[in-house]
């Protein structure tokens, strides 16, 4: 038996702190809106289509690699500065 429910007074998840916390823990991702160059988006979509993947997943992976690369570069630079300072 199907019941009809009235959701006209329902609140969005963002207004219920406990649900926001549960959603964040479960998803481990945050929805954002950002602008990217059309050419960049086309390139990610083309690559995703060629690999039967998701362009959003590819963009996320590219951002992860950038962050990890910057962290590594920063660590190497700091180590070199420290070693040069000691010499």
C-alpha cells in the first residue's frame, strides 16, 4: 500500500545540524559550485567519455594530485632551505 506524504513543510538537510553531520560523515565529499574554463571542462569530459568514467571524478583526482604535489614540493623546498642555512 502506498501512502501519500505531505512534504510541503519539510526542512532541507542543511537546516538540521544532526543530518548535516551524518551526511558529511557518510559522503566524505562536499558539493560545491565553481567556474572552470570551457576548454578545461571539454577536456575532462572527453577524457571521461574515452575511459567510460566520470569527468567529476577525473577533476577530483587531478585536484588531489595537485594538492599532494604541492605538499611534496613545499616539503622538499623547506628541507633544502634548512640544509643550506645549516651549511
